[in-house]
C-alpha cells in the first residue's frame, strides 16, 4: 500500500504531466491559428491586387476580432475562424484512436480546435441577433502539430492524414479556399410560405431594430445531401 506521501507525489506527477500536455496542445493550436490569420490576410490582399474586371464592386475584407477570432467577409457572407481556448480529446470510438500513432502515445489524441463558421454578412451589419450561422468545419491540432479536419464534404475531401500530416501554410491555404468555395455555393433559400405567413405585432414592430424574423440559409428545410454529410 502506498504511503500518503507516495499518493501525493503520484497525484502531483499526474497533474504536471497532463497540464504540460495541454499547454503544449494550446500552444500548437495557437500557432495554427496564427497561420490561418496570415493566410486570410494574404488572401484579402491578393484579391485587391488581382485587378479583376468587376461590373459591381465585391469587396473581400479581413478583420481581427480579438486574440482568438478572425473574420473574412466576401460578397454576402462572413467566414469566422475561432480558436477555442480549451483542449479536447477525441471520443473513444473515433477513428484516430485506431491508428498506431495514437496507440503508441494516447496523449496524441488531445487536441485544440479551430472552428469555422459561416454567417450572412447582413446578420452582423444589421445586428440581426436571431439569425442562424453554420459550423462548416473544425480543425483539430495536437501537441505535435498533427491535424484532423471534420466538417462538410468539401473540407473532408482535403488530405486528412492525422498520423503523418502536420499543419503548414500550404495546407491552411487549402482549408481556407475550400471553406470559401463551400460558402459561395451555399445559397440562401426561402423558407416555406406556411412557416413564415404569420408574424406577431411585436416581431413586426421591432424588426428594424433586432430583426426578430430569423434568417438563415437553410431555415425550414432538410436536405438529403446535408443529412448524408
């Protein structure tokens, strides 16, 4: 039987081990987020320098919203890249746990995450707080900068080898470009008439201030293609 001192030392060792791992994961995720920030800024700058023949001005704007959030606004959409400040582990039945890479070191399954959201640009412009955004992808990054992509089909079609791939500038470019392509082709559809034919006086009278009548690209619809993704 272990003595009280031995138990405490074991407890403290576990604390240091897990805490150190999570700090490494956080730092690598933050490094990855800085790559996304760099690529998004470059993309906006390159678009302005491209000299495209545009009948109507279509801006592409990069902006920072704090240490852990950046946005790319283009046409009627906003892509939000947000780094979560906590560290997560994949569920026990996830495919990464079946790899030799994680079996050799279970700590490799702990990851930070960068979420990619799509919102309507007018939702932010007109402060329509009830509008709906969509999580279109997540990038998981571990303590060794290995990454795994989860999300819509367009993002999952990218090379997604958690065992061998590490996040770099080129791979981030691919993720950002695919997220933009998905967003461009993810169109706003009108909800069924019966779903919106009634509106309360309160909703109508306050619509200009808070846009209580909710807007989103897929409100009121369920698509087989979305279900299969």
